C-alpha cells in the first residue's frame, strides 16, 4: 500500500513502506537529491522539507504522515531558468560554501517568507536556529534571505 | 602538508612551479576541444572551499578564454596529476601555480605553431576568447581548430611566462562559485547523490567502544532481505534499499555481543595524561642569548581537549569490485594516498584500484572520508559486480572520525622593565596531527584495525616545520625575542585516533602566544596593539594588525561592564597567509562573541569574495570551536556522538564578521582556508580577559572553565 501525496505540485505514491522515513521515500523511489541526510535525529536541519507549507524534519517523519498532504522540496522551489528569489539571492550573494545545509535552509526560509514577508534579521535567525552550518556561511545566508524578502516585496 | 611534506625537490630537473614539477606533461593538466571548450584537470579537489572556481579563473586568464569555456575534470586515479592531498591551504600555491604555468605554456606553444604557419610573429598575435588574431584583426586560428593537433603531448617548459599582474582579467575578480548553482537547486552533485544501477546500500555496525572485540551476532529477522557481513570485528549490513540497511543496522547492533575494555584516559584527567604519557621529544627551534634578569615573567599552560570535524554530511563512499578491479568513488582529500592505503588494507596491488573523487559535504581536514572508502570496498568485495554505497551514521561521524588531538602548550616568557621580550620558551605536547593515509607502512584506515586479518593502528605523526608542522604549527612566536626555545613532545600512546583538522596545532599555539603577549603588555602597562607592533619585524604582520585595529576602532573601543575587546595576529604556518582579528565579546550567562573584524593578506587575491568567504567561515568555525566544542568520552567510548552532545554554534549566536583583504597583486598567492582560525580564537580569549579579568587556560571557554581560571 503506497501513501499518496503531492510532491512539488505533482501527485505521487512512492513504492515504500508506510513507516519508512519521508526522507527515504524522497531520496529513494522518488529520486530526489535536494533533501539530505545529516543526522537522522532532527538536530541539524539538512533534511528539512515543507509539509503543507510548514518545515518538517523528513529524516524521522514516517511517509504515512504525508498522506494527502503537500510536500515541497528545494527541487520545487525554482530552477536555474526560473529561480526562486531565495535561490537567486543565495547565488547573488554566494551564500554557501559546501552547500550541504542549503536545501533545508532554503525550505525553512521559504516557509518564513510566506508567513512573514519582511522579517527582521532576528526573525530569520530564529527560523534558521534548527539548521546547522559547519562552514560558517551563516551571515551570508542571513543577508541572502533578507535580500530575497526585499526582492519579493510588492513595489 | 602536500608537496611541502615531501621536502624540497632535488631531482636535477629544471624547476617548475607547484605540482607541475612532479607532473610535468601539459596534457596531464589540460585539453582543448573542437567545440570550444577547455578541460582542466587539477589533482586538488573541491572540499566546499571553492578551489575549483579559483583554479578555473587562473586557467581561463592565462589562456585568454572566457571562464564559461572551462570544464573542470574531477580528480581520478590514475590519470589526474598526483597532487597528494588537498590540505594545508596549499592548493593555490601548488595546483594554481602549476595550472598558471601550464596554461601559459600551452598558449605559447599554440601561438608559436600559428606563427610558423602564418608568418605572423608570435608576439604580435593576440588571443581573444580562444581565437588567435593578427594585428589587422584577421583570425589566424584558434585553440578549438587546433584541438586535435596533440600540441600538449610534451613536458612543460620552464621558459613559459605567465602574464604580468596588470594584464590579468579573470584571476583577481570575484567569479561566482561554479559548484553553487547545483547546490541551491538540489541537483545531484554530492557523493551522497551518486546512484549506480543495481547499487546496494550498506551501514556499518560499529563497536560500542574503542578496542571492543566482536564475539557473537545473534541471528534474527531483518527487513527487506538485508544480509549481514562480518569480518573480524568489522560488521556491516547490506540491503537493496537504504532505509532497510538503516533499520537493520539498529537491530544487528542490539544482537551483537562485544568484549569491551577500558582504553581511554579519564576525560577529567586528560591534561594530566598529556603530561604523563610516553613521549618523543625534539627541539623545533632554539636560539641562545644573554638574558638579563627579567623584570616581568609570564608562565602559563594552555590545554585543549580533542575536537571533532563535524561535517554536516556524514562520510560516504561507493565501491564496485568486479573480481579484478576495485573502483571507488570517494570524497577523500587525497585520491592517490587513499589508493595506496586501500591497496595495503585490501592486500591488492595499487594498480587494481581506481579512486574517483566526488564532492562531499564540507571537509575541514582528515575526517572519515578515507575510512568509509575502505568500508565500502570491504563490502563490495563480498558482493562482486554490484556497486555498494556506504553512508556513515551521525554517530559514526562524530564518534569514529579521526579527531584533532588534545594539546597542552606550556609557555614561559621573560621581559625587561619596559615589557620588551628577552626570552621565550614554548613546549608543545600532543599526539601527532597527521594520520593521513598513504604515507606509512601500515594503512591508517579505520576498519583496517577491525577486520580479522587486522593491522595495527599506526601512531600519527607531526610533519616537519618546513612542511607546515603538525602540533608545532605556529609554535614559533612571530615576535622579536633574543632567547628562544620551542620544544615538541609527541605523545606515543594514541588511545583516540588523531589527525589533521583545519589549522592543526596553530589553533592552540596562536591562542597561547597571543594570550601571553596580552598578559605581558598588561604587566608593562602597554596597549596590546602597541606592544605587538613594536615586537613585529614583519611589515605584513604589522599591516594586517593595524588594519584590523582600525576596522574595529580599537583606539576608541568602549569599556563597558560585561563586554570586552581582544586582538590577535598570526601568519599561518609562518609561511602562509597573514590574518589579524579583533573580537568583541559579551560575558553573560556564558560567553557570546558579538563581532569580529578580520584583516588578511594572501598576496595576490585570485578570488576576493572566495577569500572573504573562507576567512569569515574559518572565523565562525573557530568561534564555535573555542566557545563550545570538546569531544566527550568515558574510559571506553566517545560519548559526544550526536549533535546534542557535541553542540556547535547555531544561527542565533553567530557573530557579525567584517573582512578586509590587503591585496598585493605582485606577491605570490597564498591559501586562505585556515589563516583566520588561530587569530580569532586568541582574540576571543583576550576579549574575555578584557571583560572579566580572567586568563583562560582551558578550552572550551565555558563558564566552568572560566570559573577554573578565576
């Protein structure tokens, strides 16, 4: 029995056990690379995706929890030809080093900007608190999220 | 650490820059393609530091082609140039300078052939994005039209002349990172994303403690047809689907019986262990001088526990054994060295092993990347014909990767009544800082010590100071002092595997040196900045220090209850990049670093934004290390094997960082990756002393350790 949900706007029903982690479904039968394994314990944020618009740790969440819901990953955020303002800002400001943490950070930031279109720096820091970055790209990341917020604001 | 590690080259061959000297053929380094592209093939690898972008810039500039025409071929044995290890902030010097020369030589060769064919003198031909133009604008040819002419099938000539600095157009600019787009769009790029047809997934079931011996694994059901592989105390589970291997590893761990024993020193007595463990002592440098009776003396011992790398992505490898060849995909820093140790551990000839580099998550030194490659190869050997992917767990990564060793640095300095240094004595105690593969008789890969036909764990070493040093890195103070003695004591018992982590011994040595300088300045009633400046003969050290102080408004820094300012300076390895840091800290329920000002000098700045990114990243990582980090263990096992027990700095606590680069286009370029860590840590320690009047002797700078010092 496959669990059905929408992934980046398209209906899917991955061939995997209901109690397998959502991350395993995304990276396994669904073939994505954006959501990443970091710790498997909800402590680093590398696996964060959006479930009905809210950030969740995909490493521990059973696929069954996504049934009938909307799952969004960094692959659904934008493409090189049509980047999301966050992706554009991260590239413009070179906000990353190794980049392994970025998928989760981009998704948490996207959720923040939908909820709070013009966040303060403190609000961005708070939203990204569950996310670890070991390379020390934090300040660039903060600036990029604030830049994207500016770009997305109605003129 | 790399070529420098091998010592000066005296092979009788004409000297060529960087790694070109030992990889002399031009076609090893680059190739042109008829469709208008250039492949460059560095032996150095992307670690998240952006080196491939800088190397592409150097190549494009010397060839006079657009950066977009450059393709970088990831390093792989046996065809890539052997550039040893991507470490020690040496990639620009070794790979960059090799490529600069090789590309300049390629350009020279192509132009001389065109000149011969057309009669237009080579020096009058211009290169415009790969087209060769006569003075009247006629196109005489191009790299692309002549791509198949085998013109690069020869050794580089020492005569090639790279462009003068004023003519550089691409090197020196902040080209965006070539690898970043994939990373922000979630495209498969990391080794973790490699998917080969029929690939199996394996997890390693590690012993519950160091030195534990596997006695028995009880049989039992496993999900998804998972199988168990056992070779001595090396225990793995293998499944077609990754989550089955994941779940099976947990079950098998519960069914395994191990014989355990105490092998680790008591965590609370690590400093005493460093003092009492067997050691091999040597003198790093010594200078005798008539020392007058000192007016001031500072004597202090600085202790730091083991540190972990803490990459956000756990180590990963894929291997495939076809019965004759072992093909390994790895994020190793040194593919040839890895191949050497895989050959020893697998008891195979080196030329039956291929190692291909694939990018991993951020790498800050010798982490589990090489170890997991052996794990994958061991499992692959038991599954001929099928690729096997091994991903370490978080607990493997934080619990079993090599660590930066615990260190003790004892300093004793004397000064006259004006505070002018008269004598400096520094003794450095630690395990060796390099246990990298490929250099010794025995393999240094983790599981080599666990298989049935096991190898002993070789003691880690300290490379000589001329090669950058290990524990003794930056132990020689940069300050003018008549009498000097620096001693190195390598601990010869290695209960916890230690190896290179960003900065190696420099982190503790610079902390020690810069703390003592501050204490001496205070004794002499002198400002820490002025005190340093008058002891520095090196103008570039003075320049970065002066610049950082100005950036921070040092002269007019406020004095407020609960906050403090500190500064520090260091030239990485004594031969690398210069960096000075000023830190502003807040002493509340614990210490918070609020702001850092960094001034650096890397000579020619190939990619200023990349350099700033490295300097800032290093400083933030160093802030995390000194304020929060310490490997926890009991007498059997490393217990800080989850993020909650090995906390690192999170977004809410990251300081503001300003970076300025003193650009010196005429000066040889130097690596930027490690220069900011030592000065940052020392500046934070000095800022804490400024705020609290307490001199820290124990790392990390936590309330407990501050209380110990008070």
